[in-house]
């Protein structure tokens, strides 16, 4: 490969993130989204989207934990 085709990374991109804080942030955001059910909106369309996004965040956290536990995803990042 030539130098033109090599990917360019910033030093922060290669540094592993804090996985525990990311999980807490995702679960906290999902909990906060459920509190928005009691907002100033009419109808259930907003509630459906809030619930879907909250369940999606929780699902991503669970899937990440399962993949890491089973060794299908590396623990370094």
C-alpha cells in the first residue's frame, strides 16, 4: 500500500475508551428518555419513539456485554 491509501488516525482514536462510563451513560440516557413520557405532547407517536430508542440503547449495552463475555468482541476497546 502506498502512503496515500493508509488510513490516518488521531492519537485519541487509538486510545481505548472507558467502557464502564459508556455503559452507565447509555443506561442513564435510556432512563431519562423514559421520564420524557410525562412531557407536554399529545398523542402516542412521541412515546413510541422514546420507548424504541430507550429499548435500543439497553439492547446495545446487553449485546455488547454478551459479545465480550463470549469472546466474540475484543476487550481492548
